[in-house]
């Protein structure tokens, strides 16, 4: 294994992490912006108001995108095992 192969594997790992985490992060971001807008409009400045809606949104996003995330991780795992089996 040389540097190019190692960097390619790290690049694929980072891309898999970004793709797999994007549904949960996107849901949390949308809910966070919505709650922040609600707080700005009503001038309710409660710090703990965002936690429960964000947790629920992340949980629902993970349930909805579970097969997609699992497929991405399985694809990366197959790539790694294929590289191990056939050599770098």
C-alpha cells in the first residue's frame, strides 16, 4: 500500500461519513433554523427549547434514511474488503 492508495481510502471514508451523516445533520439544521426564527419572532429566549425538537427530527430522519445510510456503509465496507482481498 502506497500513499496514493491510503489517501484514496481516506477520501472514500470521509465521503461515506459526509453522505451518511447528511440526513441527520440536515434535519437538525432545518429544525434549528425554524426554532431560531420562532424564538426571534416571539422573543422567547429559552436555551433548552431546541433540544427536544432536534432530537426528534434526527431520530425521524435516521428512521427514514436508515436503508440509505446502511447501503452507503455497506458499499464502503465492500470496497475496503475488495482492496484487502485483491491487494492495493
